[in-house]
């Protein structure tokens, strides 16, 4: 069993392209073998910017899951689910909204940034302002320890940590907390209880961060502790109340270096993409007709790879040997542009071939995809239900 739980989601707003593969999916495929992973379709998030065109979302949801499976995300190693099929996300979002200061939401950097970028849409909605809080609910409801994000998303994780801290501060003071925590210490057994007490004292009296980390590691190893006791002991360590919601860490991922067909970042809005499962003839044609160094008008003109979008694709797909061949051939006019493009075409098609094969299985039998998602939603709801039970109890809503 993995100690780390990773949560990541994607908004279904159209076909996935190779930029998504190199930026996100490749990471997911690797992570599913190293951590407990939950990957979800963020369909409610898609509504924050596409509320007036929900048809796009509906079509994209199932296509996107097929793309994930095609890329090698494996339901035997990861839990795949759809956000809106786990209504507990909405419940936690609502309850957290009761304690979230408005100023915190307005200060999230992407709020103003997105409003400017998408100025053609009316985004002065409650849902758009609150989307970072929905994102926090997505993470906190699974007690995720790691959230893979690019640098621009780090403020969202910091916001989530602040929300968890605020919630624990307001609601983590259960009646008889100290007595319950002391009783939980005894359950560690005399040797470990003594060590826990020493580490707790060292942290609280001397601010010794190493002692805090050692005590947390000690608690992580205790398989027999109930979840409630474990959270009490984590809270007791730091002198706060019971930790009901745990603070996630940002897992920084390397930004995708996948250039589009015009040398800009690959993006649907630039119309420069190759989709994940695009047919071979279309991929070959797109790369063959890519612009090259404008100085190479004739075959005999020498070129500069740094001014050529095809050279950027060589950086992603070619071996050192091929890159050397392309660079020398371009600078000396020893090879033509069509010749230079061929190894890139071959490499992209080789990368896509297993994806198309895997996808075919699900395209032939759509019920397989539905079953994978139904199983994933069931697992996700079970985890979400456990968190919501603790949240309702802490907020005095577990009566009846």
C-alpha cells in the first residue's frame, strides 16, 4: 500500500493532443506505479468557463477517458472517475464556502488572469470566483498528500492548505480532545508512546522540525491506529486540535516542452495541434506542410535550425545522432526540409501507434469504458464518504 495519495484532474473541453500527453498523461502513467493515484474528469470545472455550451463537455468526457486509457493510464493501477458522479465534492465545496473569506478567492492569481484571457466570455459569475475552492474540495475530500501541478498552479495548492488549516482551526477542537489524544498515545505501546511524547516535547518546546518529522513518520507506520486516533495524534503533536482535513503538497511537474506545428506552444486555441489518436495520413500531412526556416527558399539555401519549428520537434523526438544529422544537413543545405521532417514523422507515428491500438479496444466496446468509470466512481465515493462523515461530525451536522 502506498503512503502517498496523488490526485489529479483534467477539464473535458475538447480532444486531447500531444501537448497533453507530454505535459500530463506521461506523468500519470509513471505515477500510477509509484503512488496510489486518483484521476478525475473535472466536468464541473469545465462548466465554470463553458456553462453556455455544455454540449462540448458531454462529448468530450468519454473521448477524454478513452484518450487516458490509450495513453497507458491503467484502471488496474489508478482510480478513474467523473467529478459530478461524486456529489460529495459539491457538499464539501458548499461547507467550505461558509468559512472562506472572499478576499482569499479574489487574490488567487489565475482569477484575474483568466478573466482577461477569456474576455469574450462573461466570467463575472459566482461559480468562476469559487472555482479554486471547488478545486480545494476536490483535493481535500480524498485527503490527497500530493497534487501534481505546474508552477502556475502552486498558488492553488497553497490556497487549499490555508483552507484546510482554517477548517481544522475552527472545527478541530472536539470536546475532550486532550483526553482522547492521551488515550490514543497509550495505544502506541509503551516504547513508542514514550518516543512520541519526547518528540512532541522537543517540537513544542524547542521548535525542532526534525522531531516533528520523526513523530509524523512514527505515526505513519502505525497500521493498527484508527483514522480518528491518527488524526488526533497528528493534531496533538503540533498543539492544535484534531486534523480533520490534511494539507496536501504541490508535486511540481516539468512543463511540457511540446511545441505546436507553428513553433508556439501546442494549444487548441492556436490551431497547431496533433491530437492523440489522429490518423497517420493526417499526422504525416501536418508535419510535411509545417513551416521551416524562412531563409530556406530553395533546396540549395543554407538554413538555421534555431529559426525552424521542425527543429523544436526534433528536440522532443530525435536521438542525438539524428539531431546532429538534421543540424548539419540544414546548415550546409546537405538535406532538404522534407527530408529533415521524415524522422519526426516516423517518431510521432511510432509514439501514437500503441495509443491507437489501445483505444480501439474501447471504441469497439464502449461499455468497457462505462464500467471502468462506474468502478472508479464507487471507489471515489467510498473515500469521499469517509471524509464527509468526519466533516459533518466536526461541523455539528451528524445528527438525525
